[in-house]
């Protein structure tokens, strides 16, 4: 598997793992920090915030997770449904 493919697999796994541990609300910064740490630990490389948020949007479009922004200035989100 290519380096990019491995990194994206780790990103997807980390997002799903983070969201499965969340009760109802989560901060976008906590998600990004968790995923970045996990990617660096497993691949030794960094990743952009936009890439993480793009994958999160992809999960929403696929129906794997539903969320709404409840506090835009503080980047707080509420999970509406889980299809994971």
C-alpha cells in the first residue's frame, strides 16, 4: 500500500474511533488533534486539517454519521445519528 493510502486509512480509522467514543457533542479541535496525533504515531508524517475535515464530510454524505454545528465560533458539533 502506498504511503498516501496508508495515511488515509489511518485517518478514516481514527475519525471513526473518535466518533464512537463521543457521547453527544464534540469539539472540532479535539477531533483534529486526535487524528493528527494518531496519524503521526502510525506513519511518522503530518496531515492537513482540511484533509481530516474533508473525510468527516465524506462520512456524513455516506450516511455513516450525522452531525450539526451547535456553536460555530467554538466549533462545537452535536451528533444526530450514527450509522457506523
